[in-house]
């Protein structure tokens, strides 16, 4: 348990940190230093709880209440994360589809250009044959 959480629980219950320090035989500065930890020793928590007439559940009941209140938020966060992942997947799929369609368009444009060139060459050849036929008739 974080030291800041311990301090908040004690303050919310109306306890004064310097009085608790005196009861457990520590200086207020020493107790404050130990409560700056992100993971307060269970022995210290037990001493503090006993000094104010509570059991260890003093700290964990508050934590449990907070956790129970956080459950809907956690579900919502999880749901939102899933939606984001689905959107990312959809976007990636759409990007791949667009890239594939762009390649198909480029291929079709190339095929069209080849057909147009083929048509042009056939017309040119046909015109040349007509000119040759006219020339042969004229002789």
C-alpha cells in the first residue's frame, strides 16, 4: 500500500500523524519518511493500526471500497480499449484494401494504354494498307 494512501485514510478518520508517531515510538519526521514509500511495510501498517485502535482492515477496507468503485471504470476502460483496437484493425484492413485497389487501377490504366496503342497501330497499319492499295490501283 502506498504511503500517501495510508496518510489519507488516517487523516479522513481524524487522526494526527504526530500523535501516531509518538504512540509507535517514532519521530514525526521518521514516520513521514517511511510513509513516502510506494509500498509501506506491513509491520509499520500493523503498528499504526494498533496505535489507533484498529486492525489491519482499517487500510484495506478503504482500498476495497475504492476498488469496488473503480470496477465500472475498469470495465469501461477495457471496452474503450477494445473499441480502439477494433478501429485500428479496421483502419489497417481498409489501408490494405485501398492499396490493393490502387494497384488494380494502375494495372487497368496500363492495360487501357496498351489497348489504345494497339488500336492506334492497327488504324495506322490499315491506313497504310489503304494508301498502298490506292497507289497500286493508280499504276
